[in-house]
C-alpha cells in the first residue's frame, strides 16, 4: 500500500495562476511530473492543507506575487460572453472564443473595447418602475447618477421586450 507523501503544484510562471495539483506517492515519481512550457513547479509536503487556497498561498510565498484566481470568460467573435472556465489567457486557448480574465462577468454579458458590460434596467426615480435598459460596466455599474439600477434578467419585460419591474431586485 502506497502513501501519498508529496504534492506537486504546477503554476503559470508569468501570471502565477494555479494550473494543476498532483499527489505523488513515491519521490521517484517526481521526475514524471514536470512543468510544461510557461509553467513552474513547487513541491509541498502534505503536512499542511492542500486545497486551492493553500496552494495559491504557497505560490505567493515562493514568488512574492499574489496569484489571480484564473477565472476567465470565453468571448465569442461578436463580443458576447458564452462561458467561463479556469485558464491562463497567455498559455491557453478555447475553441469557442478568446479567453479574457475576469472574476465577475459571465454568460450573457458582453466584452467591448476592453471592458465587460452587463444589461441593466434603469428604474424611474418617481415610479420605481424600470423604464429603460443600459449596458453598463460590470466593475462599477453604479457610477451613473441613477438611483435604481436592476440587472435586466431580474425584472419583467413587456410585450415589446422592454424592461418592466417594481424595483424589488434593486442592486
């Protein structure tokens, strides 16, 4: 019976994104787990935690750089976000589109001129009813002066497809 003794952590050399974790039950197997192009390797003992957060902390301690999450949006040719995955845009490619790192954007959002945007409903201040919609930056949608901004998929739409809501889902 073999016991796991080490953890091989593979991370992207440039971005420091965690790529893989490999448990090794014999030190003679360490040579089998070499980093690929653009990757680096850390060897950790299993005396401590080995979840993703602990591995990212070990990468930060070894490199002096806090690793990003690795969460990427898959953006199609029209600029629509069609999915998310964990990847490094400098090392990876996806057949459905371009990989762009972002922690908040998701399917249904758009990527225009280097900014992720989301369709929000703008509620009228007096009636608190959604009267129009606007594509606003995801990172700071409240930069506008509107007092009530709703994510469009959180409100009802009328027969013409225009947003309509009672503003109960105000952000």
